[in-house]
C-alpha cells in the first residue's frame, strides 16, 4: 500500500469523528505547570496558623498563592487570553487560586472579547481570526477583570478575577508569534529571585526523580538557562524531540517558587533543548558542563504507546 | 435545510438535492479540495464533480453524515486530480502530508497489500477513538481535511512545533497499532 492509498483509507474513518474534528477548536494544553495543590495548600495552612497565633506579625508584601480547585480535565478548548501583545495560558488549565497576604488591587483591564465567537462584551461582532490577535480576548473567563499580582510587576503572571474567583495566567508566547529571547523570558518570570528549589520529574510530571535544593546549584541552573538560544528547529529535530519524549529522555524541570506556586520547563539533555512557554531553546555546552551531572543516572519509564 | 431532508430529495431524484447540497456544503467541500489542489479553478471543478458523484451514489447509499460523505468524495476526486496534474506545479503542503503518512507504512516501496478499505478504516477509527480528543482532532485536521501545519496550530492555539510533535507521535502509534492488528502495509 502506498501513501496515496492510505490517505484514501483514512477518508473512510467514522463520519462522527470527522464531524467533531470539523468544529474542533483550541486544545487544552497539557499544563506546563504541574499540580502543586497539596504543597501550596500546606503552605497556606501554615501561614493561616501563623496569622492566627501571631496576629501582630507583619505579613510579607508578596502573597502566598494556593490552588483551590483541581486542574480541569485534559480535553476541550485551551484556556488562553491576550494581554499587552502577549499570549497567556491559564495556569493549571484554569484552576482557581486563593491569595493570602496581599490581594491583587492594580487593575489591568477587562477581558472584553470571546475568541471563539468573535463577539465583544458590548455585543459587537468581529471576525474570529482578528479577535484571536486582539488584546483582552480570551477563550475563558470572558468578562473577567485582569489584575497585577503583587510581586510580579513584569506581568509575567497576572490574576484574573471572574465571578468572585481568582485565576492565574502566565505568558507562553507573543500574540504575533515573534520570538521571546530566553533572557527576556527569564527576566520577566523573575526565576532568578523567586526560585526556592528545583525538582526534576519524569516528563509526565508524576514522579520526582531528583531534588536540587542547594542554593549554588539552583542558581547555576537558572544562570545556565540565560545562555539558551531560540531554536529554529527543523522537521527532523521536532521528530527527534517527540521521539525523545516517548523514549523517556525528556524531563520536567519544576521550579518551586517562594509564593507557593511553581512553574515548569521541559528539558531533553540528549538533544540539548529546553522549552520555555510555547517555544524551544538550545542550551549551551557550558550549561551541561556546569549542571549536566544532575541528569546522570535518572531513570524513567518510556511513555505508553497508546 | 436538514441533512435528512436533503437526502430525501436525492431519493426522490429531485434536482433541488444538488442545489441544497451546494448551498450548505460548497464552502466545506471547496476548502477540502483546495487544501489538496491549491488551485481555485480545479477545486471548483472537483467540488462540482463531487456533487454529481453524490447524485450517482444516493440512492442506493443513505449516508449517516452527509458532510463527511461529501467530504470523502471530494477528497478522493481531488487526490485523483492531484496525481493527474503531474506536469503542473502541485501543492507542496499536500506532498508533505502524503510523505508524512509513510510513517504509518512499513515500507515506502509499494508493498502489494490489499485490504478491505472499510475494514481497515474501521480499525483506524477504533484507534482514533482510543486517543485523546485533541490529538485525534489534530490528526484528522491534517490527514482528513489536509490542513496546513500553520492552520492547525492557529486553530488549536498551539505552536507549530507542538503540532508536529503530536502528529509525529500519533503516526508512530498508528503504525504500531495497525501492525498489531495484522495489517502489513
């Protein structure tokens, strides 16, 4: 059988599946940000107890943030919004968060446009494709208000208040898909200052393989990321990345942050690439000279084929 | 007009059937044809032939889903034309799509393997049903609707790199699945 005949056979797959694919829209991104519920909840609980016990104690200027609801199911529309020329993805697929210590107060505007329908809050109809590139357009929490998170003046992460609940959203790309350098991404995320420790997990993110807790190693990893260069990958390289993921050669770097949340990147040491947001970056040889040892001897199961 | 009513017109041999089909599905079919042929004139001709094909096929056929039935006829006619227009500049994107499908085959040489198309399509449907919905839709947008990588990435709000990764892995899985099911392709 040749590829043309095979293409023809695919033409005869179940019409119901074809119909569903006809209207399918944005996917729900498999969260780059791992599930932090229990740890963050503990932090919030401890903080709550401290406040209860020592009511006169001064609260930190930066809030502690804890996840209140589980991440959404991994199907459906990817939850994103546009703000200030950047595309943001809702953290943990649109889970609700609670702020302790300092509530967001600085307003950044309202999510006026529904990306899926192209309809604005005032009923104005626009071409859905144009709306997808507009600031204040979203696929989720349309009508919600955007706020600056105390401690994130770069707006790398922002809060969305919708129906009395808070959500977090984080930069993953520019709306016009132009490149964000590793330095810009890392500066905006403030990882250098905010990282408490780093965990290395399997690709899926359900198994901690190593914990990097000493300050010097944490600093060295973050510093090494600054030298990463935007990767203009060929088709072969994308295929190699996918292959590495399925062969258990891709790891999740989970940065545990001081505010109780975390953020994650995916790293493939064999290919010397790392993901930040929606983009891939090439790591320098110096990074592996300095920090390559942390990946030595790590074992993870290959992903199931289906 | 509802699909059921359009099909009734075909069964009654009423020529309004084609008119109503055209009203409802011309745009849908033209896009499918254009993704393969990359030429407006050829695509229009292909869609007209697809509507005539539907007129010939219904009855006796009574499709469950008129949209995918028409889409399938359009795809097949466009594929035949694509092969026919060898002398002309052809769609590079569609050539890439066909190339990618080699990953699902054991050999790019034309292995003499004849399988009942419907039966094999049934196995592929079963495989697709077992997949995550978003990965399935990305696969079908690429290999059923012949959408470009850029269109798929934009439709699902993901990067092109992510799209390529998902497709690559799905092709490999499909290859393994069909092999396991006894298809030597």
